């Protein structure tokens, strides 16, 4: 078996060390969330005892999880990552070619013979914009609004080169109906299809990392599903910041990160802005991402406490059982904050969405 790689951003401090761990969910809360997600799987024609292969093309490397779907919840069968990244905008580069070779090696180990296939792309590979609108509007009207938004905000791009995913937002303090548009270059879809073509399976889901992290949170923290939660995905140069209220998205933006030491300041500025103009409170914040270091986490934990809410690392494996070896479980313990988008890829999208081609 190929050695499990070490992560470039490990957090040796486990949950409960240096901070108060959140209350564990009750059996009733666990059963409730499992029932909810079993219904979601049924509504999406996904059968129990099926499996999902989730591939997350992150900016630093490719993360892979093979997950079983059972009546008792998700079961982790295999987890690993490449050492090299795959740049979806340039899959012919030397680094991307090496990353693809390493990914193919992992996929051979899994021997994925059937089930569903999911791919996750980082937010850095997409454009994100927001404009007034609602899902009740006709598709053509939404398309015209989006085309105008692209022309005004990104005049260098051609509308026909993108696929757009529209997600309704909860009304904020201003009570306006807004739509969030995630604009994905069609080149990205083609690159993913080419890379995963040897599996000879159709892609059942392609999603951006932050939205999949929402799904991972809602599955793994059933006692928090009715709360107002900030989720912050940390990369080396960007931070994805979103807020979900009772499981529905109320805010999402991608913010530049000038440097590692600036994370606490960026988070304080952005969350203060959110509290002033979008929502009245935040119950807790969860941080994740390959760019999150121990020192960064400690700084944002202190900032969160000063702002009046708890915080923690988002544990992608918190409510999952597994058939992994002890060594692989230790790897999961070190990388639990990196895998939320990958694990969320195993779960049907939790937000209402419209896709415009």
C-alpha cells in the first residue's frame, strides 16, 4: 500500500486540548440527522449500502475519500491524498501530470468498481458574485441578470465559457431577496472529466469546496443544525467565509489573505461586517482548510472568544465510523480539518440550487 502522506498543515492539538469541546450530540440528535440524510439520499436516488468516491482537487494536492452509505450513517473505507497538486486550469504542467499519476495510484488501491462519483473544486477556481433575484424568476431572466453581472464585474470574460450555479440566500437585515452565483469555467469541468475518465463512471456531482463543507458540517454536528454558524475555509492566500442559519446559506464571500499572520485580523473585520449588515448573531465559528496552522487557529480562537462566540476546527470525520487501520485513523485525526470539502462531496447538496449553462 502506498504510504499515507504527511500533511503540510497538521494540527497536533486534538479537540478538547486547549479549548472546551462542544457538547456531544445525544442519541436522538444522531438518529435525527441520520434519518434526514437517509431521506436526502433516497430523494436523490442513492441507495443505502451504496458507495461514493469523492475526489477533492484542492490548491495544494488532491484528497480522496471512499465512503459507504449505510442505514447507520456514513462509513469511511479509504482516505488518502497525493503529494503533488493538480492545477485544473493547466493539467498538462509537470506538477499536474505528477499529481495525476499519484491520483491514479490511489484510485487503483481503492479499486472503485461501482457506486457514485463526486468531484470538488476549490473556490479559487471559480468566480463568485451576488445580485438581487429569487428562484421564482424565469431561467432566462436569471441568465440575463447573470450575464450583465459578468459583463460589469468581469468584462474580460465571455459568458458562454462558464457554467453558473445559482443559490438563493436567506434574507439578511435589509430583507432583500438575493442570489449567489458561482461561475465555473467549462474548462474546469472538462479537465475533471478527462482526469477521472479511466474510472468509466459518470460524474454524479461537481461542487465547490465551501458548499461541500456546509454539508459536512450539517452531517457531523447534528446538535448545531439549528444554530447560526460561520464556516471559514483557510487557504494560503484566501479565506472562504460563509454563514448558515438553520442549515440555509445567509452569507458567502471569498476574501484575500495578505499573509498567515493576518488571519485573525481578516476574520475579525469580516465577521464584524457580517454582524453589522447581514445577521444579528453568530453562535459558533468552525475553521478548516489546508492553510490552517496551529498558530493561526489559536489566534482566531482568541478572536472568536473576544467577539462573543465559540470556535473549533471542523472535524470531517466526527460522526463517521470506519474500517480503517490504526495508522490511517491517526492520519484522519491529523487531517480532520482538511477533509470537510471531500467528505461533503459524499453527501447530496444541502442548498437549493439552479444551474445555468
